[in-house]
């Protein structure tokens, strides 16, 4: 007999579908899906708020206030070897270069950056 494999997104979608059919209470549904009631209500509330966002995982994206030490050292070393350069290409428009790569252009009249 083949194994039944479902992704977390498919599980959540089935959970919401089953909840909308109103065949089971929230407690029964959560027990059937092996999740806590808190998670069940969270999934349902998330779906009600924004169905398009529902497929996202519940795991938060990791953000660093400071880059890791190794990454900071690599960036600092690169900036020492290859400074960021500015070149005026037109009246009030500057090109920003790093390692001979054009990063964008700055318009000093309205301080906009264009890629």
C-alpha cells in the first residue's frame, strides 16, 4: 500500500475545507489532524484574514539586527578592496558602482534611486 504524503500547505487547505463543511467541531478536527486547538484556530483565523497569505508557513523569517561576524568581515574586506564609486553621468544624476558593477543611479534633485 503506498504511503499517503501531503505537504503542510495541503494539510492546512484540507483542514479549512473540513472546517467549512461543519461536519466536525474544532476540537475533533484538531484531534484528527494532530494539531493543538490553538494552532487550529490560528490556521482558520489566518485563512479568514487573507486566503492568499494562508499558504505561507507559520515560521517567522529570521532577521538580524547585526549581520553575523563572518559575513560582516567579508563585507568589510570587500569594501576595503573595492570602494563604492560615484560618477556623474548627467546634470544631477550619479551612477553608483561597486567592483565595476553598476548598482543604480541617484537623482540628486528628488533623491530617488533607480536600478
